[in-house]
């Protein structure tokens, strides 16, 4: 197991290096949710009357409502970014180096997931600090609970990224990921509008939103921010993590995976 | 040392102060009783038709309720919830105020353009004073010498000398004055104007306007900013002003007359009452049918509690400590 820990350390270290060296990426990841908070939410601040839904105890302004959704957005984009970097690693050949390690593949992929989730959590904390300075007040008690919620959410979306990276052949295809994965996941969720509001427009859409695993992540974070546990959301998040992880392992299995079926990797 | 001791005593005594907030539900003909510690409705009591104004006697042994559509003021035993008797109030009593003598009720009769003075002991009408059209806001000065009626359509505050029960002054305010309160330390009268969207501050000694407070909430149409009920903190440094359909309560610095903050509450916020220790403020939100609890120190909304339909008035009743 020491070898496993060394691998975890090495992968974490590599991810940390990437994080430190690519400061632009860090800021870019922060700017995106901040634009939503500062511009988008400001426009709706007073206009959108929200009724009281759990975990809220009283009426809230729209900027308070979308903070959990924007934390989810950070996790989502980072998960996809991680998948992008895996495709890059594969093109550059460092992936092969990693996967030839005698350690079990599931462990290597899990290490990769933990590393990218750690980066996501750092960005989420930075976002929370800025949101607080911007005037969005959240109870301090929730901060301890939000870290595990961010971890579970980050792992799930990271696992989704792994599945995608096993499917994507080339970096250029990443635009497709944006169009067909990130946008539907984000917009068909409770990140920007509560599901009851969605149900007023279309019950079918609301149903789809409820099934969206990203909605579960957002709700898990939303409840955690108020020191509450949304058991259903946690259950679905863990289940989705398991399913995505299994799919990723299948995808990365050289004997059966997509890589095999699609022929040798590009750098071969 | 004495000061230090009394401060310590105050600290020890404060958390033990249990109490209830009594809220009249205009459309349900009921009172919802909220426990100030658990922030839950613990009792619902039936009243006459369309209960609006509510106030307790000084010793809290009786509660007076304006049952507007029953054309009466009901007197209730707060322990049992039983109606003890009615008071002759004149037609359509909306708001009233209990004189510091604990005996005389000054009642605004909205439909009749009069203020009725009722002796709660003998249960008789002592006087009826002609005032402007649609009287509503009622206040009595802390020394008991002056009573105020505001009339919604005449747009005036009418000053009543309580020794003669006659008007001695009338002052114009902005459109639709709804509520009036005296301050003790600064000897001021505050009157809120719903349509005018302002609160006018008068110097009681001269009945001259001293200041006018306006409100502005980013993103909320000016027409929706309609000041109604308001309350002062015990030190009279801060006034909380309910701003009706703008769904906000304004925090006003009562020394500079500047608005310091707006707190988001439920829809069409109307009146309010403090908890016995003045740490929490309960606002009645008519359209959303709930009561929002505001933490007075942090000036943040803590929770909104569902009550009956169209909660209107609110009054505090201290109860025995549970600890």
C-alpha cells in the first residue's frame, strides 16, 4: 500500500504543480462563476421572488440562491478540465507512463480524481471568500459541512470527466464536451432556478432536472451550506460516482475499453 | 461595583425571558401565537371577524382585539383564549392604542371618520372625536397627555388633548398616513405615509415637522415602497420600518434619520413586534401569510413562520420562564 500512497502523492504533486504553474487557469475558473454572481444575479436580485424551500428558513435574494449552483459550476468545469488534461496526457504519452505502473488501474484513476477534486475545492473556497466580500452572507456553521459536500460532488463530476476522457480521442473534440455535456448539465439543473419554478414552465423539464446528477450535487452543496444533510442528494451523488467510475474503468481497460476498439492511441 | 453587578444580573436574566408573539390573521379570523424561543406557532385562537389591531393590558392579563367586521373590540383572557366581553368601539375599529393609564382605549373608526375613546373598566364610550376621513394610525404620548389619530384620506395627523378629548392641532403629512409612534427621549412623533412613501418626524412640543425620511431599494419600483408599521429599539437609536409590498423592512438610524439597511422579508410586510428581550423582531407579512423573524443585533432575517391568511397586527406577551 505504500506504493499506492507514493502514487497518490506523486499524482497530487503533479496536479498541484499544474495548479501553481497555471495560475491563469485558476483565475479563469474563478472568473466564470463570479461573472454569473456579479452580473447575472444582480439583474435578477429583486426581480425573482423565491418562495421558501428547504434548506432556507426565510426569503432569500437571488444571489444567495445561485451560490451553491456556482460552486457546482466550479466542480463541473474542473471535472471537465481534468478530463481535458487526461486527453492531453494521452496525446503527450505521459498517460501511458502512468498506466504502465504495476499499481491497480482503479487506484491510479482514483488518485487522479482525488487530485483534481482537491484543486476544485481550493477554487470553491476562493469563490466563497469572494462571494462573502461581495455581500452574500452564508452561515458560518455551514462551512465545515460544505467541504465534504464539495468533495463528494467533485469526485462525481471528476468521474464523469474520466468517462468522457476515455471517449474523446483528441483535444479538438473538447468543444463537443462543452455543447453536449456541460451546458445541458448546468442549465437542466437546480443551479439557476428552483425545480418548482421549472415545474411551472414544464413538468417534464423539471423531471429531467431532478434526474440530472448535477442537480443532486448542487442540492447536496446547498443543504450543506446551511449545516443540513440532504440524504437523497448524497445517495444519488455516491451512486452516480460509482456508475461513472465503473464506466471509466471499463473505458480505460485495454482489453475491452473504447481505446482498444478505436484502435491504437494517437501517439503510438 | 453596583453597576457591574446589575450588568451581570441583566446578562443572567435576559435569556430566561420567554414570551409569545400574538398575530392577528385578518382573513382567517384567528390569532396565531408564536413562541419566541422555538419560533413555532404554539396556539391558534378564534376571534371575531377581521381581527386587525391587537394590544395587551399593562399587566398582560387581558388582550384587546379590533374585530373590524364585527364592529367591536374584543377583550380576551390570554391564558384561556376565551372572550371575556366586548367593548363598544364604534363601527369598523381598525387600530387602537391603550393610554398609559391602562384604562382608556383610543380607537380609530375607519368608516365613520371618528376616534372613539372607551373606558375599559366601565366599558363605556367616554368621547367621540371627529377627525379626518378614514382614521387609522393611533398613538399616545408617553406622558399620556397627547393622543394622535392619522387619517388616511385627509392625510393629516390629528393631535388630541387627552384631558379635554379635543383636537388642538392638525398637521399635514404625505399621502395615506398609516401608523404613528412617539419617542420618549427625543420627544418626537413619527408618522408613516403609505402612498407618499415617507415617514414624517414631528417635534412634539411645537408640532412642527423636523425631518422626512424617504426610502429607496435598488431594483424595487418606487410605487411598491409603502411604509406602514414601525417600531423603535428600547434605546430609540434605531427604527425598523415595514415597507409593505416592497417586501423589505428598513433599518433607520433614529438620530440621523438615514436609512442604514433594508432587510428582505415576506410579501406585503405590515406591522411588527419585538420579543420581550428585544433581540428579535417579528414582522407580519400579509400576502405571503407568514411572520419573518429578524435578529435585531445582526439585522438579518432568521426565519419565516407560516401563520394564518393575511397576518396584520402583532403584539408581544411575556410568559413565565421555562428554565
